[in-house]
């Protein structure tokens, strides 16, 4: 049967079970998983880490390594069972008819080979075309993925490209042979949000242009809503719900899907009035799964004697097309019942100013000859330019911006890991900008603490959890005796809602969310006045994010801490911050309370950021703004306004002012400032980016 005459599903996975075999036992990774992808259809595969979604993708690629085996069911590609194919047949299909794009673009590129050569290899190997034709096709796809100056790109090495450009090259490589099925495994996790928006837009357009079917793996429900036609939700190795985007988002029929949506900050959530509802309990380990329903122990609707009695199969939902749920009770549950509200709290009133920054600057000198193709001399990298703001007791100030905007540099200066080039930082009216951390007194060090992005890197793997917290107490000179510190350490475990028995555990025995809680306990060990949380939940699963965010808020309320929350995720910023500071290339481009920053007028960059954030809500209408190009390098910033190279409002400003002068700071309303050349009239013409459709 030739490909031309085949018109059935591109991918048919039927009751698939995949296990990994260790010396001790068989570990089932995927059980009874079914899913169908029709021609031109995009299927989103959503779930938390460890649920088996990447294993399904590797099963389709027949790339399960030495220990992985398909132990039941089948995977058919265009009607043929992949499991029955010879290695040679699989080699022909992989890369030409089924292509995969991975999370980390550099893992797919050869660092020692120019981009053009790497792209040309694909059709030359798979289709035996000539070098001339391969070069012409390489130029075509690089133009298709909207890279600037395609000729130069083809002549570059991977390290000369930014992350977003590398990921586009990997997409171009996957599309070189016009595959029928494209598998994307978290392809935008490592990218900035405006770049992610452009890449997602690109994938959608190219899917349409080439008629490619897609399997899009993600933990981000908003991203799946924007890219896919259908969705399959996985939990602990099983598909628990599948259907069209509209059916699953608006008429969900599985308790896990419902719990997942309640734990993400959609517009309208509010940390005081409408707090998120975290999913209780923990994700089961593969060899400790419960009987019956895997989600049973964490489910609000669990019924003893029924939900754990037998294996549960997927069942169709009447009235919907191809909408199934793995739940015995989905017809009995009142899916429209109002949410049991979480504990509502009073909004904390900000107290006195704890931290004040005045015209802070941080420059780095780089010897120019260490850069490719430059002659000698020095270059200055302006990581922070005239940063001014203040933060009060009990306040959450969010610092938003993409990589390279200077937010982590400013955190380092505040912590004393770097010293300022110019300007002043006052902590409780004491200047600290010139005092490196080793010269700061204990009180200052314990007053400013940090919770890091990756909980895996911040704990000592050879020291028990309790010992690490006690060590922090010793450094902060807290407690008169070991017994005192031991008692305080157990209280800190209570504070972050970890069982006291965890004091004896080693970091490797903890999940990511539990490790992050230990990091938070350590940060608050010395009675910190200011806690800098640097993307503290971005490495965690969605359901764990809600619990950790909630915990930070609760401790902050009790301890009256000032929280500086560094993030690029505007949904979570909108949910928990009192004020927001938006940074771009070292400058503060907008500052105001959350309401002011999230409603027009915006700085043109804030407007683009809001448009780029995927929102997992079908009732939200968003203005569509895709920024051209990548974030400029701080080594070589544009003249005039730092944002002018990507700004869609630039034509509103007469006389080329944007190219020539750094804009002034305009005070728009009480406490709301924007660094922009736009006139008041132009700013007032701005429309809201995010609208919630009337019910």
C-alpha cells in the first residue's frame, strides 16, 4: 500500500503498556494507553513529570533504550505496527516520516558543524538528493522558520545563535523532509516567553503549511490550548481523560483534570479572596501505585470499596465526540458545583519601607578580544541601568523580565554576591551596595535571603535535611545550644509543612517540591526581612506550584517578610504580587501596582509580554502581538530606547526620537511609571490585551 492511498489515522496507539526492567523488578511506566492522531491534527499530551508522557513519545520513536520494553498493546503509524518493523525500516521512517523535537535544542545540534551542513544532511541521507537541492531546501526552511538573515544563519555554528534561534533551527531540521508526524517534547521550556510565543506561532503555521500531524508534549495547559486540536491528560502512567480542547477544558469529566485546573492561576484568581486549591498528597511512585484508580488517594470524590476495587478502563462520554474518561463516577459528580474556596485571608497592609534602591547601576567590564572577531580593548556590559524602587514590609514586589534583562544581576548585588558600580541600596536605612557578603554582619546576611530556581542544586547531597537547616541556624547565630537549634529546626519543618521525620532524610529521598520547601525553611531560618525568590516554582509541577506558592504567601503573612519575586510567568505574578516591576535589558521600563501594570496603558514591552503568556482558559480573548527578533545582547545594546528594535508603537513617536535618546520616566498615575517616548494621547489609545468573554 503506497502512502498516497492511505487516508486513515497517522498514529494509532492502542492499549499500550511500556515497562522498564531493573535487576530488582519490572517498573510499569505506561499502562493501557490509547490515543489516535488523524491527518493534520495536533494532539496535546499533558501531565506532570513522571506521568509517562515522554515514555509514550520514545515508544513511538522505538527508542526505549536497553531496559525499556513494550509489554502490551500496539503503536501503528499509517496503519503499520512500528513494533513489528525491522531496524532498517525504522531507520527509514525515523527522521523522514516521524521527526522529534526535544526540550534542549543544543542536544540535537552538532557543535562542530555549521548549521547549513547539518540541515543539508537530512534530505541527502533520507532521500538521496544532490547537495545543490539540499542547500536550496535548507535555505527555504530557514526562511520558513523566520530567522533573520538566513544566509548568515546557514554559515554559523550553533553556539553563535541564541536559544530561540537554535530551537528554530531544530524545528527547521525536523521539517526538512516534510514528515507526516512531528513529536514535540516540551519544545519551549528553555525559551523566554516572547520567544516561546513566536516559536509556538511558527509550529502552528508550519503544521498547516506542511499538513503535519503533531504530538505536542507539555505540562503547560495554556500552551496546549493555543497549539492543539485535541488533548490527552495523563496521570501516573495512564491516560485519564481525552477529547477535543473545548470538551476537556470546558466540560472536564475527570477529578484529576479538574484538580489540575484549580491549581493554576487563571485570570480572576486572587491570593486573598480566591486562593488556588493545591492537590493534596503526593504523586505515587511507579512501584507504589494504589489499587483501582491511581488518583484515588488524592481525589475529592473517592468512594471506598468501589474506586479501589477493580482496574478502571476509559469510558466514552455521551454526546461528545471522542471524549473519554477513566473514572467510575463521572456521571454522578456535579461538575458545575462551586469550588470549595480555600482559606480566605485579609490583604496584608504594607508597612514601612524596608528596602530602597536609588539609581543602582551594575556594569561589567569584558575584554573585547575574548569575543569572537573583535580587536583588543574593553567592552562594558550594562547589566543594570539606574534602577530605582522601594519595597515595604509584608509586600510582594514581582520583578518580571526575560533572560538577560538584569533581574538576577540585581538580586546578586542585593545579596552581596556582587557590589554595585554606582547608586545606593538601603536596607533599613543602612547602605549595603558596596559591602560584599563576606564583609556583611550576620544580621544583614540573615536579613536578606534567597530561594533559588532549581531546588536540586541548592542542597548538599551528603547532608541530612535537618542538618542543613541546623547549619543555617549556626551561621545566623540563632539559638544558645544545639538543643535550641534542634527545636527551632523542627519548628521550621512544621512551618513549611514537612513531616518532622524528614529531618533524618537525605535530599535524594525528596521530590522536587519537598526540596524546594527545605530551601524555603533555610531562607526563613534567620528571620529574614527580605526574601528574594528567583523563579522559585518554575522547575516544579503545576500541582506542586500551587502548594509552594501558597506556603510562601502564608509564611510571608506570618513573618511580615518583604518578598521580591523574580519570574517570567505573568499568570503567577498577577496572582500573588502587590506591585510589579518590568525590566528590559537592564532598564526598569514599567513599575506600578499589579492592577495598574495589568491594565492599559502599558509600556509597549509589557503589552507584548501579556500577549505572549499562554492562558489555559477558553473564555479569554487575547490581543495577538508577536515580537520580531530576539532580545538584543547587553554587550551591544541598541541606541536610544532599549526596546526600539522590537517595538510596534515606534512609528507613533516623531523625529526618530526612539533611536536617539533613552526615554524619560513618565508618572502616569499615583505610583505608576513608564519609561517611554509615547505621548499621553498614544498611551491612552491602548486597549486591554486580555479580555474575559462575558458568560
